[in-house]
C-alpha cells in the first residue's frame, strides 16, 4: 500500500518523493520498488515530527522550502489533488495548506469525519477557521466541509510546528492541526471534487486492491 502511495505522489510531479518510515519492512519495500525511503525514529508523536526528521536528514542545506505530507493510507489519491494542495501557499500569509471537499449526507454528525470550517464564498481557496469532529459551528462562522488530512507546509512553519507543545484544542479533539491554529498559525484549504479513498480496515484494503487493478494508467507528462 505504501508503494502505491509513493507512486501517486511521484505521478503528481511536483518534486522529489521520499517515504519516511519507522518500519524497516516499509523502507525495504519502497527501495525494492525503485523509490527513496529513510528510516526514522519509532517514537515520534505525529507524522509531522516524522517528516521533519526525514527532511533534516535528506536536505540539511534547506534547498526545499515546501514539504507535502501525503498519508500512507491513501493508495488511490488523485495526483492532481496533491498538486492542488500547493495552491494555498501562493498566499504569503499562509503557513500550512490542506484540502477539503463537500460533506456527504450523514457526515456532519459523524465524529469519525473531521470537519473543516471555512467561508469559500464561491472560491476554491479559503482560510480554515476551525477543525472539529462535532457538528457544532465555531464562533468564527463559516460552513463545514470534509477535511482531507494532506498538508503542505512551508519549511519554516513545519520547523515551528514540531517545537510547539500539544494545545488544549488538540487534546480536546485529538486533532493535530488544532495545535497550529491555537498557536496563531494560518492554515488555508483548497477545495477538491472528492474525498480520496482511504484504507482503514481489511475490507478497505481488498476494495483498494480491486480499484488499483482497474485503475487507468497515468497519462504521460
């Protein structure tokens, strides 16, 4: 599954792709498939800490000023969505960019679906006002959307984020991105057409295998 995610990220064609993993088996699988991987410490509290360690190891000179974190459970993510995650960073005040999509029926009341509150007003990019697992609207207003946990960090923002202690909002909702908002960092979201299929159960994995077998080959760039 990780190899499939690596392939989707490579198809996005926005820069070098590296898999950061604490498991030697993952590093070996990616390497055998022709990818690059780096072993990281197993005790990181978050994926953001893991990618920061990997970034420091492979780019100590700071050549790359933006890092996109693609989760390893999204083997069918559209490479175009990965590219879209960079769009909010065109705004200099944006520290971290992410993705959102329209909520499906029933998702607003589901605590397993993380909601991003924003005011797009017909635009495709807007500032994230709040993140929550509940359906209660935040004081700042906006409308709820399905949050997709893919992040594009400015390098300096990632470096700052990993030094911050967990915030009250993060502990309350168990949402890492609230640490950034609570610290005054700005997160902007780009709208995409659909939520990528994620693998959370053995049944999801079997479905993903079927979908991958029938997936059209990527267009040549």
